[in-house]
C-alpha cells in the first residue's frame, strides 16, 4: 500500500470479531455476507463518509443504505465502532424489543438511515434520497451496498434506469460481488455476467475493484467520475472473509457457529 491504512486494517479486524460474537450470542444471523463487506463498510465509515455519531440526523451528512439488510451484523458492528451506541447493545442482537433487530430498523437504531430487508429495495430508496438532495441543491452523497444475489430482483434494474435517467452523480452503489447467494453460486442460480457491461448499458460509470483492498475501494470512490452519471463499483469479495471454514461456503449464508466454531473463528481473527 502506498499510504498507511493500518488503522483501517485494525478497525476491520475488530468489526469482524464483533460480527462473529453477536451472531454467536444470538444463535442466528448471517455471517457470510456480513464478513465479505467488512473492508467496504470500514472504508466508508472511517475514511469516506461525512457523518457525525453525535448528531445522526445532521442534515449535511452523507447517507449509507444497506440494501442487503440481512447483513445487519456488519452495519451494527460499524455503527458501534464509530460510536453511535454503546458496545453493550451488541448483546441484544435479534432479541425482542432490542434496537438491533435481525434487519436494520431506522426508528430503533441510531445511524440506520433506512429499514431494509426486502431485497432489491435499497437501490430504489438510495436513488430517491439522491434525487431529493439534488432537487434541494444539497451536496450530500448517498452510498448503497448491494448483494450480488440481490441483483436477481427486477426492482434493482428499475432503479438503475431511474438513477441514470436523472443523472444522479451524487449516488454511488457498491455490489458485494462474493459470487454466492443462499442457494449457491450466483452464476448457477441466475447468471449475472457480463455484469459490468450490463451496468454500463444502463448508463452508469462502472468501476471494478478488489473489495478487500482499502486503496482500491477508496480510489474507486474518490477518483474523478464521468459527469452526470451515477457510479457503480463492482467489488470482488470472498463470502465469509477472514474465517477459514466460512470462506466461499454458501452454508454460512445464514447460520450461527457452534461454540467450537466460534472459538476457532475468534482465534483466526485475533
């Protein structure tokens, strides 16, 4: 790395440990897709986004929408690390009346912009936010993290047309391209390739990166963009990244580790 990203690497390690811990204690959750998005989320919350944990509703803040809402452990770990709520809250994940529900709840948890979980909706919501900011002549930026399996939803492509038509250059979407969804490999379930060409055809400025490389993530967001186009970053990732027995295994899309597996995972992430 040309620059020192050691602080981001340290944060990412802590975020991964928190993801495993809260899912284990809850006895349920989605580790695979939460772990694959750690570097993306860390780069956003700790280097890119203009946001203020002391004032989560600051009108000048950038917005982040987690379209793949089942990866809520990732968002909660990031928000807690950033100081939006105390660490003790993490033990309440998926418990009745907890602010940290199984999918993000914007009325319960500070820092959650949008309640998500129904796959395909996040890009539409983010596009609406970006359009509203453009209409109000605001400088806010909107970012949305999308699962690649989520691209099977037709609503994604309606939003793709909308964002390009209205020239939402203040919108950046990132696809967590780990190649796996709950039923297996994305190309076997519903082939997405050539994915970059599809988004280019829909009128987006497309960038392809290693989704676990901080320099590539940050450069893809911050480099000059084509005028009046929304940006699509296709980030190649590994599902279950960081935990050897979870990596590239669709069985870890949505289940909690046993105590033995939990202890091994925490050792690997130490």
